[in-house]
């Protein structure tokens, strides 16, 4: 049996289909609008637990070595009635000291002028100088510790009574090996601490994220000041040991 629809019936059917589409679209939009911002973010971003946890620890390491260089601070101090003569006396004394040090193998590049001062002196609170004081300072780096004591004594004798020795310090020509040893010790210390914390938290230690280093150089050990009269005999030299320290701040991931 043939069923035929007239133009009016076909219009009614088409209108009903369009209404059904509109109702479905409205229902979908309402469902989306009902989501809160938090719920929407949770649906579109990774879970917070997916972000890797991290732990930051510090590790310390030290290494000791024997100094192989000595730095001596010395100079001269003269007094005279004129600037020219007083400065000339100081210059001659410093030249003699330089020559004495060179005779012990000290190179010119290891001799450095460290200071120069020319000051008038007054007597009885007067305003006219009655003389002048000149001070010249010299720094010498001695690479041969076995003969360093003799070199210092020779320099003091060469400068005469004008000589002043302000102190000595020990140094190491190269600290690369000590630094490598201290770094390794510091990293081991940091890793050990991180594993302990990870185990206590029920986690597994992961990879290293970053490392920051702070280095403490060996301390300079200075002697006391002296005049030429106390350095007539060969000065005894005892280098001892020096310590270099490294501190690392290390960030690890936790699995």
C-alpha cells in the first residue's frame, strides 16, 4: 500500500527533525556548562602525581696536600733629612734584597713591588718637617722550599737594618688534583644523604637534576713580622699541610 504525504505533512515532519537536533545541541551545551573550572582542568591536564618529585641535599668534601711554594712579604724602611736621599737609601736596599733573592734562583716574574710610602716626620708638634720616612714593600714567591729559609735570611742581610719582614704564607702551585678529590668526596656525601632521605620517604632515588659548587681555598698561614736582626741565621721552614674544601648543592629526582 502506497503512503503518500502531501506538502503540508512533509513540512511538519521536517520541522520535527530540526527541533530534535536543537534539543540535542542544547542538552550537550548544558552538560559542558555545568563543569566547574577545576573539573575541566582535571579533565584536560595531567594528574599532579605525574610531576616528578625532587629532593635537594648538600654534600661536603675535603682534600689535603703539602704546599710547594712560599710567599714572603718584605721591604725596607728608611729615615733621612730629604726626600731624595731617603728614597735613594730605600731603593738601594731593595735592589740589594732583589739581588740576594735572585742568587737563590728567584725569578724576576716572582718579585713584585707591593707598596711605596713617603711621609714627612715632625718633631714637637711643629709644622715644618724635620725629616722623611720612606717605606718600600716587596713580595717574593719562592718555589724551592728547601732553600727558602736561606733565601729569606740572605735577603734580610742584604737589606741591612732597614729590612722589614712582614710575614710569610704557603701556597700550592696546582690544586687541580686536590679539587678533583674534594669534588668526588662531596658528590659521594650528597648521594649518600639523598639515598637515606629517599629510603625514609619510601621512594627510590632518581637522576641528578642540577649541581652547584662552592669552593673554599686553602687558608693562608702567615708568620709574624720581624726585623733583619732576627733573621741572621737561616730561617727554618715547615710547610705542613693545607686543606681544600668543596660544598655541593645537588638536586635529585625521586621515583
